[in-house]
C-alpha cells in the first residue's frame, strides 16, 4: 500500500476527477509524484508521474499538474474505449495463460474420463496448436513459475 506524504495531496487545478499526491518510490529512496484518476467507484487507477517531489516548489507542482493532465487524458481515452485500467505485465500475462492452460487440461481430463475423445481438438483451443496433457501443463507451469514470474 502506498504511503502518502503529509501535505502533498491536492486536487488538480482544472480537472475535478484528478488528484495528485506524493509518495516514496518502490525502493524508498526518493519521493515521487503520483496521480489518481476517478472514473467511478471501482475505477480509480493510480499512475506514477516519474517526477521527483520537491516540497514547497511551485514550479515542481506546475510540472506535476501538466504531467498528470497528460496521464489523465490517456486514461480517459482508454476508459471511454472500455479498455482495462490495469497495466498488463509479462508476469500477469503469463499467469493468465497458465489459468487458461489449467482450464484446457481439466477439459481434457474430463473428456478422457468419459472416453468421448482422447484429446481436445486443436481447432477448439484458442490460439493453440496442441492439446493440453498433464506433462505439457507441468512443464509450462514450471517455466512460468521459475523463469518468468520471478522476474
């Protein structure tokens, strides 16, 4: 959870749905500006402005407001298009792929139990070229857990 620096929170001067605040970076080495755009109760993404927070500096505040406005307009465009507010990372995409692979494996196990088919047809796997079995899933899960999501 982000820790907001006391006295840094303020509404944007021209955009009502935009709030600026400063908090320590992920390593705790410096204080940086952040912004929060409000598009409803469950849609309030927070973005880093990658700008160092300097207490009491009016030029720093003006620069933060300018960067926050640019960020807000990009977020608003994505919101109007119905795009997700969360950023997709390699690790989250890999985990999502693993969840879909698990579903495919469970479907194949069910098909094997009922003897309707030995494997799920390739054309039914979205974007896939082969059916999932326990060994393929185990290898994929190992690669994702040990080589992708750890970084």
